[in-house]
């Protein structure tokens, strides 16, 4: 017989680890499936200066490690496994993972969202060293510098406009000849004196790999193939995020971009009705804020709902 657990947490970022701390303290012995990106997006972040309690900031991986140790202290266990299939039509829920089958009375989905990247080697090598997908997180570090943003939609416009609070110049790069952003967002970007828009342009290489610090971009004009160098100190990706929810398609309600629809912050639904015992928290259901502290907050909410759910059913 497969052991039936009180709760399983999918994901080991801020949301999942906060949920693990709270469910651990409640004596629920949570099992955390760390997923394909243990630690979530903070695991590839350098200095975090906006998480309360760290007046001098803390490195992203160190923050995650501290939270993991805290959760383990309260009885959480961790498994480096990925979810392959889940059946939420039966109770206890049945999870098929890369490490075998798990049965659980409750499920906390904290699998996060992955930033879309260009995928070029130099970009990947400089993530956290001048290459970022979060202006709110890292914009402060580029005060008085020139930077670039890649993207053509509202996300890119928002990033560029926000970054003008710090950077002296923001070059907005788009691979097509026209931006797909809403009219009002595009007009704001065009009107801003510190934003320069360049269309039909792609990034071929991020310069500064050897120095571990962005020194510029090698660009290519897609209309004529001409290359040029843009001297910048940072590159921000404004091409969106992909929520890690493929394994839940058809089992919970997802919006048009794959984010989990929730009711009362963390309660999941399917065809408009509550899925009792399944809770979502963090970036997997938050397309608006996507901050470590907001993820942690919803992780707390999900854990408290799990405790209440189990108590009401006599577990």
C-alpha cells in the first residue's frame, strides 16, 4: 500500500517553502517535490534587497537555503522529483512522479512560472550578472546606467517605463517592425525622453561573459543583416513568463496563458467549482506582482487553508 500523506507541495521557491514551514509547524510532515528548478527563480538571482528582515540584502540562493533549512527543522522532507501526472478526480489524490507514486489528502501547487529567455549562451551565462527578467527586482542596481529591454508587448513597455526611474537611457528592442503593445502603453514609451525604440532588431550576443558583467550587446538588423554594438550595462527580458502548469491541464481551471485561476487567493477551481483539497500559491497563480514576498504570503495562506481543510475532516 502506498503511504497516504497529509500534504504534498509542488515547488521549492518562496511560496512552496513558506507553505512547508507553516504545514511543518502544524505537524503535517509536508513532502516538497523540488521540481525541475529547485529554489525557483531566486536560485538564479544574486542580491535580494527587498525581502523584509535583511537590511543589507541577501543572495537569492542563500535566502532559499535558509528557508529550506527552516522548513526541514519543522519536519518537512524534500524529494528531487518532478510531477509527471496527477489525478485529482480521486481522493486521496494520486501523483505520478519521476520517483514513483504518491498519495496525498491535500496538494499545494507552488510550481511557479519560468521567465522566457532568448536562449543564447551568452545570455544564459550572465543571468544574475546584468541579465534579468524582473525590473522590479533588479532595476535599482542600474541607477545612472544605460540598459536595454527586449520585447514588444505591454510587459516590455512596463519594464522599460519602470526602469527609467533608475537608468539614464533605456533602449527597447523588438524583432518585428511594429510593437504589439496596447496603444496607451506604446504612446507612453514613445513620449518618454529616456526611452529609445528600435524595431527589426535581435540580440545576437551579450558581451561581457569573461568579465561576468554585461558590457554591451551585439545586435543584428533583421531587414539587412547589418550588425552593430550597443554599449549597455544591463539587459532585461520583457517577453513574459510561462507558468509551470502543463501537468494540471484539464484538472484545474487555467486562464488563457496557463495561470491557475483561484478563488479567495489560493482556492482552486475546475469548471467554476472548487477543487476541494487543492491550493495554488506563488507565481503559478500570480501574473501581476511576481515578487518573493507576495509568493511567500500566498504560501502562508495555502498552508493555513490546508490545516483548516484537514482539521474539518478529522485528520
